[in-house]
C-alpha cells in the first residue's frame, strides 16, 4: 500500500467535518466500520438519513474492517496489538458522508475523516488543521487500558496529547461551534459487570484536562459514550511482549458478534448538524424549514436515539447543551 497522503474530497461550505482522534489501536476505524454497517440497515436510515462512502476504496476498507471484527467471534483469544501494524499502514483519511436526503436544496453532509494514530501521537500539524475545521470531533479511548493499567493510559490513550491538540486547534477558530464526543471502546467487560460508574470516574480523572476544555467554552458541547464494537469479547489479561509493548488480550464470551450503541455518536453528530443548520446564517433556509417543517422527523429520530435510546451508554454530559437543540 502506497504511503502517499490523499487529500479528502472537497468539502462544501455547508458540510460538517467529523474528525476521528486518538492514538494507534484505540479503535477509531473499528468504530467507523461498525457505525456505518449498523446505521445502514437501521430504521433511521429509512426515515430520512442516508449514509454512503464517497469513494469505493474507502468503502472496501470499512467493509473489510467490519468483516475482521465479525471474525473475532471465532477466535478463542485475541490481542488487538497484533494487527495494529496493518491498521496504521493506511494514512489516507476515510471519506464518507451522512447526508439528509429529504430535500435537494437543503442537502447537508457530515464528512467523516479517519486519521492514523500517528497523527495524534506525533501532534502532527495536519492534525491541528483537520481539527480546527471540525464541527464534530470523535476522540476514541481504549477503556481496557484505562481500567486495567491507568498508569500506562497516557501512553496508549494520549490523554495529554489530546488535550494539547484540542486546546490549540480550537483556538485557531474560537467562534466555531463544535461537538466533542469521547467514545470509550473495548469496554464490554465493564458494561456487563455493572462497572459503568467506575469506568466513568476513571475516565473523568484521566481525561480531566480535555474535559475541561469543553466545560469552559460556550461554543463547545461534549458527551462521553461507551460503545461495544464487537459485543462478543471480554478482557482477559495483559502482558509485556519482547519489544516492550504491552498487549491486552481478549477472549470470546460465547455471545454473538453484535455491536451495540455504535451509532449513538452518529445520531449526536446528526442532531448537532441539524441544530447548526437551524441556527444557520441563511435566513431563507430558516424560513423554508419553518414553513414546511421538513427536518422535524429527523430531529425527532436523533433526539430519541441520543436520549431514551442511548440510555446507559451515555456516561457524561458536558458543555453548552443548547448547541444540540
Ligand atoms: N475487544 C475489543 N476490541 C476492539 C474493539 N474495537 C476495536 N478493537 C480491536 O482493536 C484493534 C485496533 O482497532 P482499530 O480500529 O484498527 O484502531 P485504530 O484506532 O483505527 O488504529 P490506527 O489506525 O492504527 O490509528 C483491532 O484489532 C480491533 O479488532 C472493541 O470494542 N472491543
Ligand atoms: Mg485506523
């Protein structure tokens, strides 16, 4: 695979950019892949949102990732670090969009840009630029590392790097409204054991500086969401490999591969996009919407899926809540 950098497709002024943020192996691409697959067949997709990759190659990557995750159902023990090398060989941003299909004129897209973990780990200038223009940021955090080895969490989850990136990138466009979603992956074990509160508290302690960025800025709203991208694995043990890296291994639980709550971040992004559009600069658009109420159904779906539907998976709410309504 060529290591060349591919530019994301041109974005239109009314698109909202969604950037995936987090070091190698935390589960960014897995989240995108399961989010896409789950959403595509959902009731919501039939009721007003569509989501489609803008590029065949990227579609293939998402599909393969989803297949890889599904195959984990069959292995007795598995260590995510073993196939991380493969993941980080794709430096190109993924490019797929969620678009509202009700009305041609009012069409708006959520553009997802996946980033390789190195962008976060090395505080790459590209990452600051991508984030500065992001309406939505999805910061993925590996909950197993956080819970089992909190002392190593900064190294593998990049708590301080994320804080540095957010504070600087957001100050580049301070007036821009943004939604920041902290998404905890690899947390099946803790959800099933009823350790949600402990997970929440640990996250709050380790990621405090980044959380504070959201809490102290009226242009920002944030949520912490736990997702199960496989639903069929359980944390089993950690050990140090010959190269000094720590490996967290998972075993299958006997449950079926069944991602849960993976589309909650997508509905939050949709809800934020609709709210932004309603606040829009285009007075004519606002008038059009008020007369015809075309976005009412979409709003209802997004609100339901992020409030009642999301239930126990939403662990924290922070920042300026009015940005979502
Ligand atoms: N147990 C468990 N494993 C997961 C979960 N999500 C992802 N993984 C595994 O974690 C590994 C890394 O996931 P990726 O999605 O490739 O991570 P990434 O953040 O995109 O990594 P880079 O592209 O290298 O930055 C993969 O082997 C996945 O199978 C999860 O929810 N539970
Ligand atoms: Mg990836």
